[in-house]
């Protein structure tokens, strides 16, 4: 009887690993080429790597378990999901990793699915974007593409909406008309492109704003 139960458990574990291998392949295709996806067979720590896709670490099927894998083997209560922890490839590249432990019906760790993201490209891209977005704040040129008074108009609209416990984009027609009267009395509609500014902030067409301003 014990032998039958053991065989059933073994078959269950084999199915789990086979299915996990398919999940890993799908994830690898989705996040290629930045993410290495590894399936570990925790039943055999000396040859734990069962599958590896988008190989970024230089490891191979049959390589031994990592320290994290050994910790899971030793302790069934070890956290099942460890997400976004700092890691490093053998050549020094920084990585972000997530490890998900897989248990069988007996509660024992059988496998682990690990994702290792190469951060080097993203950090290079971050640096490039930072350089691209930088502007000279010390030069003589000072220019704004925002019409003078635009912020004051938006602030008045926000204040009006707040007074009636609403938001600019949810104002009803009668409320918009009251708003336009207030803006006109304050001289806000004399600002260049004022109708366009109001329409954009209210999320309505300029034609609607012109009608409300009558």
C-alpha cells in the first residue's frame, strides 16, 4: 500500500514539473530577451535545474540547486514566494529575481520557478532617458509653451468644483454655466486661448464651452 502511495506521489510530482516547464517556456517567450526563467527540481538538489529558458546566467540543465533551493528543501515552511530580490549574474551584471516554490499535495516542496531579470539594459536606458530629459536651467533663454494665466484658470476651475464637492470633468451643464460666469467676471476669459484651456480641463469640446459661456 505504501508503495502504491509513493508511486502516486512520484507521478504527481512528475506532472507538476512537466506543467511547470510549459509555464516557464511561455513566460520566457513573453519576457524575452530580458528575463531568464528556470525550473528547479528540488527532489534532486545536485542536479536541480530541470529547464532553463533565455539563458542569461550561463548555467545548464542538470546544474545544482541554489542556496535558496536548498533552504526550501530543508524547510517546508520556507516562504513560497520571494519577489523582486537583488541578485547578480556570474559576470557581475545586476539582476532582479523572483522565486516561487511549488508544493505537492503532501505539502512538500517539489519544484521552484525562478525569474531572473537582467537590469543592465534597463539601467543604461534609464541613464539615456535622464540625459535626454535634462534641460539647461542656467542659460539665458526662458520660454513657456503654456499661455500666460492658464494655471490660474485651471486653479479657479478646481476651486469651483471643490466648493460643490465635484470634479472639473463631472460638472453638469448648469454647473458649467455658473463656472463660466465666474471665470468671465474674474477676467479669465480674456486670457489667450482661454476657451481651449477651459475645454481641455473640463474634458469637453470648445463648442460646449462657448455655449456654456453665453
